[in-house]
């Protein structure tokens, strides 16, 4: 195949956001080794396309701040516990990417933790990406009352990412939960305003607004389909893309 016939990656630098719960697989808590290996392989396929890669992993499989707060823990403390959970996940993902697919990674935490990982320093993060390292942003935004979705939009804006990839349980954004409503319709394309006005469950509103202000498209796809991450970056396979303008 000649070079002109080979579609190059549409994106130079992207950020993948996955919830902590996605790492659990069928387990009740923690990590499913099989899911972690799949994630590492999917990241390796994207890295091999020459795309610079950032990751933000949630913490819902370890601690969810709102659940602890409902059980009586003071809200900010509960959220700090949640952020520490995301550091545990970042270290798990770092370990599997380096051991299983051999790509150098750096974990950068919004809450400095000198003995465990690097502190988040924007210019250093950019340098790591330029050197081909996968950068895993841990501890969310470093602030209570936020989520890792907002952290994903914030870091994507700071890193100048071309897209935020949101890996979910289903293969895009639907009009209703497709697991409960067989008539639910999947959208190929939505605008940021559609998502906000219809309160579609994609990412929280502050994350959508931040992505909108920075004009970063959000691409929603299934984390369960092996290889889907690389496919959607080539514009293939089922996914929903969210942008400012309605596509013709
Ligand atoms: N969290 C926070 N500030 C942030 C990001 C996360 O306080 O900037 C806390 C919050 O308590 C949240 C928990 O960390 O419940 C885990 O993050 P999240 O719920 O976003 O994880 P996910 O649902 O993606 O697994």
C-alpha cells in the first residue's frame, strides 16, 4: 500500500478518560487484571500510531467521595479520599503498561506525593508527551467537589489535546440507557449544547463546558471492545462525537 493510501492518525495528542469502575471488570472492588491488560494493549496500539497519549482514570472502584459523604464522612475529606483512590488506579495502570506492553509512563499527581510519583507540572507533562511517554494524571484536579471528568477536560485543555476520548460501558451516547430501554437511540454526533440542554449522561456539566470553551471534541466509545480506541481515532467503529457545530 502506498503512503498516500494509508490514512494517518487524525489526532496528534489525545486524552483518554476511563472511570475507575471500568477497571473492576466483573469484580466488586479493585482491579481485574484482564481489563488492565486490555487497556495497556489498546494504549499501545494508539501509541504505535504516533499519537501522544494522556490518561485520566477515575476512582469509583476504590472510593467514591459522594458515597462516603452520605455515610457521614465530612465532604471535603471524603473527596480527598476519592482522589487518593485515583492515585492507586494510576499506579496500577502505570505498572501494567510498563510491564505488559513496555511503554515508558509517568504518573503526575495533582496532590504532590514525592515518594510515589511526580507532582503535576504542566510544562514537564508536555515534555514527557513529546518524548513519547504516556502521562497518567492522578488525583483529579486536586480539589474537592470536582470529578475526574472535569480533571480530564482541564488536563486536555492544558496539554493542548486534539480530543478527549471517553471510554464508557456502551458504544456511544444514547437517548436513554440502552441496557434498560431497547428503543434507545445512539447518536453519531451531538453538540456540547445538546448534551447540556438534554442532560445526557456523558460527562458532568463542568467538564462539557470546559471542553466547549477549549473547542476540544469529546469522543464517546466502548472500553469493552478490544482495539476500539485505535479504531475511533481512525474514524471507524461505533462512537459518538461531540463538537460545537452540528455536522452537515
Ligand atoms: N475527586 C475530587 N476531585 C477531583 C476528582 C475526584 O474530589 O478533581 C474525588 C471525588 O470524591 C470522586 C472520587 O474522587 O468521587 C473519584 O473520582 P470519580 O467519581 O470522578 O471517578 P469515576 O466515577 O470516574 O470512577
